[in-house]
C-alpha cells in the first residue's frame, strides 16, 4: 500500500493484492493449490515450550542467554529417552525472536536472515537444531511479518524519498492521514519525506504486504530457515498484517487472510511439514477465522481460554472456563478443534503464578487444566517452576532469567551479572523443584507424560458432560479418541467440593490426581466423584 494521497488508498491496495495473487510468492512458490490437512501434522500430539533465549541460559558469562546455553540445557527439557524421569518431557521449542535487532526483545527485525550476534552465530543455531532433532524435538522460530525495524536497510532506503527503490516496501503517505492505533495514539510517524504507518511503534514501520516483492522476500526468508532445519514459525501479530483504512480497516482484513493462504501454499510446495502458529490476540470467534478452509495457519493461540482459566482460578468458579469451552465448540463446529493452541501465559502477560498470588494448589490445577484441553498446548519457560517474574508493568518483568539453582546471584543462569533480574521466592528454581516430589515441576512432568501415553488426551475430541453437585467450582471435560476415553474433573473453588456426579458412562480408573477424596464409582450411566479438595483435580480413564 503505497500512499501518495489519501484518495488512492483502497485502489492501490486492491491492485497490489490482485497482482500478488496473480503472481504468487517469490522463490518459485505460488498461491493456491492443496495443502496438507491440519489434522495430519506432526504437532498434533506435541507439547511446546516457549523460550526467551536471552533469559534461558548464558554460556559465556556476559549476563544474557544464548543459543549455545540453550543447547547445553536441552537434556533438562527432553533428553531423548522416554524411560527417564529427570527431564520435563516437552516435545518442541518456540524461540522468541533470534534475528538481528536493535532491541532486547527482537520484535523489530533488522535482518531476516541473520542470527543476532548476542545470541551467537548461524553455526550455533545449526548445532541447536541438530541437538534438538537428535532428541526428537522440533524447533519453531518467531517470524515478524507485519513490520521490520526502522534500523533495517530496507527502511533506511525507503525513507530517503518518494522515488526510493524500497519506498513501496513500507506504507507511506505524503501527509499524516490521522489514523489512530486500535488502542490509542497516532499510527503515523512524520519524516521530511512523508509519513509512514507503524501500528505498534515508530521503531517498527509496517511492511507493505500488498507489494508482491515484499511478500516474495519474506517467503524466501522463511524458506531459508526451513532449509536449515527449522520446523516452522510462530507468526507475530497476524491481525494487523494488512490495512485498508482507519478503525476496522486496520485489523482482520480479507487481504490478511488471502496473504496467509498464499504463504501457506508457497511454503507447502517446498516444505509441506512446516508449521505456522498464529498470534491472533482476539476472541475465539475471530481467532477461528484464521483456520480459513484449513489452508491458512495450522494453529492459533487461544487467548480466551487462557483468560477463562485465570478467571476460574481467581474467582473460584468453573463457569468462566465452561463458557469459553462452549464458545469454542460453537466456533469450531464442523471444523478442527485441534486448531487451538492453549496456554496459560506468555511473554506479553503477567505470569500465572503472579496472577494467583503464588497459590501452589492453583498452579497445579492450572497445569492440569492446560494439559486436559484439546489442541496443542504451549508452556511458557519457567511456568513449570511457578516463576513469578517481576510485579512492574515493564515487559522485562515477564521475561526474567530462568533460575536453575538456588545459588545467588546468578542462580545457574550466568556466572556474570544477569541482564535483568526479579528475585524469586525460595525454592523456585529447577534444582529445588526436582528434589521435591510434591513440586509443580513434578506435576508438569507427570501430566505431560500422561498426555503422551493417552491418545484421548493428546488428540481426542472434547465434550462437556453435565455435572451435578460439587458447587460452583466443579468442572468436567471428556476427551475421546476412538474407543479411548479420559475424563478430567476439577474443583476451582477455594473450598472442598463434596461429592458430585458426571453424566458419563464407564468404569473410572484413576490415572493421576491431586486432592481426590476416595475412589470414583460408576452406576446408572454416571460417574460419582467422592469429592475434590480445594483446587483439586483428577484424570480418570473410562476405557
């Protein structure tokens, strides 16, 4: 969308979009054509682990994490041997941005084909990929398609004037059109050569994705990483990829969906197993639209479910989560419920432990709920320890260094001074958690293994059987895969539930539980749960 005057906005966007569809993506790709069904993907029974490399493990003692440090710690996440119990057991990694960037967080990319020197080299990334794959783990990278850094050479050229070679690689106007950001503040930034659009910040100018040359370059960059062994991408801020005007024209545009279809089809031609995960921070109903006809992204984060879990934990009632689950059923009716990627928190949100005030039982119930839900779950680094992070609003407080040991000041993260630090409570470190059989880490390890062992939990359908009794905190979720069935029951209340019944037939056998008051029984097409302690839960086999 090259804006020389406000009156040509729609015309230019439409012409460029048509050209992109007709010409396809670059590097030998093209739009259209069949893609592999989402339901056959390798990710369907995986558990992902989100890593902020800067805060995970420092191999050099300079105070910030790096790729070599992460590689050295892979055995703590998955040692490649299903028989061991010393690793967490996650299957795949999502690395927050590792490309060259002027910022600490990396969401303003200055080079889409270069590893940030603070994190290491291409050889370090190759070594990480090889080590992960040797253990059976996949690795996806954060890919920021909406915007680049203002420090990118493309933008440096683009801002030199209306005749610049890369002028139409960004969104320019002769004067400020006055559009506001959806959350307030001007979306346009004035320079001597005109005004450019940046929905997030002036340091993050939006790329003009209606320009086929931009699309081709980004697709080729994604293929570059896939050819090195990367297994897919988390796509940042997909709701804002294209814009046609102020207000509703800045989010969820038809051109955005068309763009994603072309990218998916182009990558499928050369790397059919590549995974695309969308960050579409919106309601379930809006997020579901990024499924397309099964030809856009294969997964999308479920922000409503994360909010529903938090509301249930804080409010002590399962109704908020049940309402979200009901909406998900309606939104995905006749489509793939496994499109959802449930999570508890991420790098943009206060940590779960902070939200629930460090309540150990609530955190264990949160873990159980996450791993009971349909879809592909994502676990934020440190969540398995109950990390609080910092209380301040600064995003760095949500992305603090991982505590490997109780030894201050570096806590096993670094031998130097940590790049940022927020003290954790005593015992919130991996060494202490491993040594305590009752720790949150052991709950995660146990339930991840249970999910792997039970197809009904890993990839089964989901239903909400009727619960009678148990108070407002009681909730039940039935997972079914063929003849295999697993029932998850929970009590979100801060008081015991007392006995309750679940309207589902079968002979219950306990698979895993915390706070279960006795043995569940079955009669008359119902399962009776004798009671759950405050924040208690149980997984029952009904096979």
